[in-house]
C-alpha cells in the first residue's frame, strides 16, 4: 500500500471522527444548557388554546395515509414528466417508449387502487 492511499483513508477517518465528536458535543451541550422541568401542563395536548377533550391517542383510518401516498406517487409522476417534455425531441422514439412504459405502470397502479376501493373517501 502506498502512503498516499493510507493518507486518503486517514483523512476519511479524521472527518468521521470529527463528525462523531461534533454530534456528541452538541448533544452534551444541549443536555447541560437545556432546563428540564417536566410538569403535567407541559405534557398536555395543545389545540389552538382550547382545552383538549378526551385522549390525544385516537386512531386514524389507514385509508387516509394510503390516499396521501397515492397523491405523492402521482405528484412525483408529474415532477418526472415536466423535464421529459423539455427534451422530448432529443430523446426520440426510445425516450417516448420509456415514458409510455412509465405512465403505463402508474396507470396499472391507479386501476389497482381504484378496484381495491382506496380512492373512496367515505
């Protein structure tokens, strides 16, 4: 092994060690400086100044999360399609086929979600 190779790994180790030291130092300083006086008022749920009624741990229907995930998937699809439209002519037939396949996969996913009743809000 050459000295330059070992020196490069020494730099990597030094950066990793300095990163660990900084994280530990920041957490230690935060624990020392931060006043911690827990009370029932601090642990109470805050809802716009109105007193909370009941327990804050109420279950949510999973369908809302799935609906949000579907929104993110199709939002990301739109983000991928915008740059494609700018370079459509340069990509040629291969670029067109790839995007058609991309959209086809998303349409299959949409049809699957639709048939499973995920898009029903009620």
